[in-house]
């Protein structure tokens, strides 16, 4: 099966699973590179050069080594006498390696993240919800349009766009680095929070690799219910997440992406073939990238309007056992 590394990187993989970039404002940051970190200028930050830096992990690391890398940076900053000042302009960007993923696996990972995005962004902080540097999928409609093109053409090339660079999940990094970049976490000087964030993101990745394709995510939600599914995905990390009505939250998330989940028959994509050539090769001749959305919507199933109690009512939504079938058979509605 063709993988991301075959499409963009001539079959080359990298050993590390996690890349980290941390933007900082404050005073007296080291200008020189450190043992494990590059020290870089960042024009989006405020202050003199020594008072605004971005520290980038020199090489992606194994997940087991991420805490040690963070601790080494924390120690270096203390020894240098650096002072960190929290700012809405600073953030943490975490890359997870997806070079060894197939087409179905990449999109299952994407939609798994979108299922839990609202809860993860609540963990990151309420000031990050709607932040222009890390917009959620529900705040950035353009992401959905590009995902449509990518899925219909079996290509990641439509995602190589600056239009989605500032989403909380930056998919432009797929072609640049063979990774998915997560931009949601602010930086307030708490390196342990960064480690928890990395673990949460990797929990979503690990879960996605157990799911056959994006459509199966809906079946799992229908079968298990929101709270049970969330506890299984995050395990010991679950208490870190906000206390929410998981049935309501995950159902709303499914509504957001269900049109894309049922866009193609994933089971027929057994070979997981990406379009390799930059011209999109033969598949583009069959299904041009620049399709009208009305054509793309032809034959899709729309989400039924399931009743959800107001936030002030304690009752949970009972998810129907045949939720997947309802999604497929619901009559079409115009966008």
C-alpha cells in the first residue's frame, strides 16, 4: 500500500515520532542553539531579538523521549536567566509523524482529531477557542472544502495551502514534513502541560490506527456512546480533559464532518492509492480537482437532525444503534 512517505519523500521515513516548536516572549533568551533545540528568530513575536525566540527541536524524537527534551530546554533557560512572559502571540506547535500512514489511515487520523477537537481545545485554554492562529474546524470552513478535494482526488496536494496553515490542525505540514502539525496549545512556561498535550495528541493517533476507515468512527460512536469512547481513547489521560457531556460534544463533532466521512466508499479504496504526480495523473482526468460542490454532494448522505437537550438540561442524548445507516440514507439537502 502506498504511504505518505512514498508520495512526497521517495519512500524515506524518519525515526522520530514527535517534533516540537515553542514560541516565547520575555527577557534574555539564549540566541545560540542548545544541545537539542534550535534558537530561531520569529517575526510574529514582540520585543528585542533576545526577548522573543522560537525553540525548535533539532530532530524529531521518540514519544518516550519528549519529556526529557522538554526538561532539557527548561533547565537551559533557567541557567541562562531567561524570563518567560505569557502572551497570546506565543504557542506550542507539535508535529506527529505520519509518513508511514496510508490514505485511509491519514484521513481516519484527521477525522478522529476533529471528533475530539472541541475538548482538546478546552484543555488548551478558553482563550485558544476561536484564536486566529489556531482555528478549529468549525471556525474555518475553508478546511472542509480542501478536504473534499483531497478525498475525491485521492491526493494530499489540495491540502498544501496557506489557507489552512493557521488551523489548530495544520495539514499543510503533510507535504512539507510528512507530519500533522497541532497548533492549539499556548505557551505559559508550563513544560509539563506541553508533555500532557503531546500525550493527548498521540492517544488520538494511536486510536485512529485501530479504526479501519473514517466511516467506522461513526459506527464506534453509535455503538459505545460518547463517554465510553472518550475514556477508551484517552485512558489514564481522560481526567485531564474538561468535564463535558460527551454524547452531545461528539455528536456535534460528527455532524461537522459527516458529509466528508461519507464522501467516498472507503472499503473500495483497499489499495489506498495516492495520486503521486503533481498533475494529479489519471485520476484527475476522471475526477477533476476543481469540482463544483453541488456535483460533489451528489449521492451523499446528510446528517439527521437528532434532538439534543439544551445545555442546562442534564439528560444525555441516546445515540441510535443504526446511526451509520441513518447518515447514509438521509435525503440530500442543499449546502
